[in-house]
């Protein structure tokens, strides 16, 4: 039945007089978490990017530090095909929220600064009409922190939580505070969708489509790496949380193989030892690198002059990197044996140590030389021989010392 003109005027006046009050409670609601309320007298929207969207019927999620713009509109009646703006200013009380500004057309900007203790600890907004005492419209806000998580593929005990080795791979994910009712991070879809991306530094990021995870591969340059996780939609749309890592180039380090001894043959000028090669630091992983020794030619004089120009051949193949960043080989550092008469002499190989990045499915990248590993041996006129390589101590044996092998007790 068509509304009488007088009745129509009364209804319009009633809507015109409709008011709004907004209350914020830091301690949450006493109503059940999924309580529903009357949609009258208002539809409340929030700004997401450039658009105003209806607030959800259940809880909404807001990143701590987000400034949210709300707008209340009359919902019970339409005027000219559009919602009727309510005509009373906003008012708020409570902790953990900051009113930045409000306007007479019922647009208000609020900053959420206090994280919810759990997913039932709502920051609530109640919009109602005091004129008719209706139940109103309740917006339940869970305020959360978004915490980036970086997990290397080689996630060994005791490794650095912030540094990574060049060539390392791993995954990005996230956690939240508060967690959900099962003790897991809040779902990325509830937060508006989460996407990882690279900001700066020599590494690549391959994100999923909104689920809050990604894979990463560190490049070949030592530098700071910055990435970010972007909220794609919702009240915190386009807000980001950044994560920083530091990539580390390896430093070569050699030690005598534990449990071995010096080799020597009595009455000869000679010495040798077994060694392990490591890539430092130990608290990152270089398992995606491979190692080899390169070719060089000796510089020798005196007692060793006959070996001047002797060739050091390149390793037959690239060697893998084991746990603790140890090269998968034992190096025999040997001066050989030379019979008397003895004399002073010196022999040096300047051996290039090389690395390459090897990740299955990607093109191998050969680095500039890691270092020059100087293999140095010397003798005196009594046949006492010394030898060292890279950073090892100088090991010495007199010609008349008792014979010994690499593995003698």
C-alpha cells in the first residue's frame, strides 16, 4: 500500500533525528563473540584503499598502528536511492584507540595502538540510536601485530637468526600476536591477504598469492637484504611490515685434520700434514656453494730450484660443502722428501681457491677467487723443513727426527 504523504513526512523526520554514539571498550564485550545485533539504525563502512566497504558482521582485523576511517550511514530508509547520512557527531571513550578527527557527516578517523590480548579481546565500536533505544550495531576489532619469520632451508641448531650465507635459500612466513584459538597464526585471508616482496639487496623473492609465504634465494654480494610483507586488502590495506637480513661472504680457513700427526721420513728433508678446509662464519650455511683448487705454477729456489715452475693442477671436480661449512675433501699438504746434501731453499704455490653457486634448476654462478692459498715450504742447510698453507701454523721437522705417518698415535 502506498504511504500517505503525512506518514511519509513523519518517517523522514524520524530518520533525520536519528543519532549516533560510539563507545570503545579496551577490555572486550560481555556478549558472546559471535553475537549478532540489529542492523538498524546504521550501516557502518570503513575505508580500504580508495573505497568504503561494509564492516563485517563478525570481527574485523586491524594491524596495530593502522589508522581506520569509519563512516556511518542510515540503513533503514533510502533517500534518492542513497543511504541517509546520520546527523549526530561521533563520541568515543576507552583505551588503546586514538580519535584523530571526526566530521559532522559521521566520518571519523581512529588509530588502533593497543594489541588485543587474545582473539576475544575486542576493541569495540557500538553505533546506536539513543532516541529509540535500539540494540545498535557493534563492530568488533581484533588488533594484531604481524611478525615476519625467516626460515633458512639449512636451519641447523645455533645458526644466526639474522645473517645468511651467500647462495642460501629458505622461506618467508609470518606469525601474529595474538594467535588464533588453536595457537596458530591468524589466517592470512582474515587479515586481507599477505604478500612478500623484495625491497632492496641482492636476493630474489618468489611469493605465493596472498597466503603470507614465499621462497628466497640470496645472491652473491655481501650486503643488507630488506624484504616486506604487504597487507593486500581490508582495513590495513597497503600497510607493510619490513624484515632485514645480512648476507655474509665466506672466509677461507684451514686446520690440521683432528686426530692426525705430521708425516716425516728420518734423515730426509721433508714434512706433510692432513687438513680440512672450512668456510667461515660457521653460523650461516654455504651448502649451496661448491669448492675447487685452481691451477698455478711454483716459484722455487735454492734447495728446491729444480721444482721451479712445477704445476699445481686444478681439482678434477667441484667439491660440495658439508655440515659446519666444511669442504668435502681432506687436503694433503706435503713437502715431499729430499735426500742430503741439504741446503737452504724455498718453494711456493699461489693456489687460487674458487667457489661456485650451484642450486639445482638454476644456472651455476662462478665467483671471483675466494682467496689465494699460499702453500709454502722451506729448508735449511741441516735439512730442517717447514711447511704451512693459508692460515695454518708453520709445522717443522728436523731431518734426523724419527719417522712418522699421518695417522700415527
